[in-house]
């Protein structure tokens, strides 16, 4: 009878969790970091290239704006995705 109660309540058994078990159970999805080009490198690109880069990173840029504003918007968006 005592062995039945011990097996029922798990007395005497200690379950240890390993870090790999915890990580496997957690299944966190972490987005990879984006390499953000420097402002000088982006300023050398054309507006069309900046717009294309923005589309690849999920932002629609308006080519009617100045190149400096496009660079600022794109860098801000890319830095925000890295946080």
C-alpha cells in the first residue's frame, strides 16, 4: 500500500530539468539581427536602391522625399527591427 501511495504522489522521485529540455519546451522564435549599413554607405545609393532595400525589409518608402529623409526612415525602421 505504501509503495502504491509513493508511486501515486511521486515521493522519492526527483525530476531534474536540463537546460536543453527547457529550451526545447520554450520554442522561442527570435528574429535574426539585421545588418544596418552606415548612413554614409546609404547616402551613396540611389533613391531607387533605397526604395528596393526598404521593400526587402518590410517598409514602403516614398521616392518623392529627399534622399536624406529616405535614409533616415530606412535606418530608423531597420534599427527598430533589431530591438
